[in-house]
C-alpha cells in the first residue's frame, strides 16, 4: 500500500486494500498467511504520518508445546 503523504487533505484520507497472498521470511514463524485486509485512515502534518485502522488475516502457527498446527 502506498500512501501519498504530500497529497493528504487536512481531515485525512481512507485507504483500503486486500492482499490475497503474502510471502514472509521463514524466521518470522508465520506460514500460510492468506487474504490480508488493511483499512486505515491516514493523517499527516509536516513532521509525522499517523495511521489508525485495522489489519486482518489468517495465518498458520505451531503450538510451542505439542507442535500441532493451528
């Protein structure tokens, strides 16, 4: 997702995007990350960018005790 910081209106702007599949590094411990949906409101001033929103997705993890996937 690209946010054009220099063109944000003073009241902010909504951004929404869905990614069907993401590739992650093996050391992250996350596998099978699918359908990530991002919805944010972006506000910017001269010194900072502020994002407020929600990120949702599904991922496969392993139980640290029994190593079963969940």
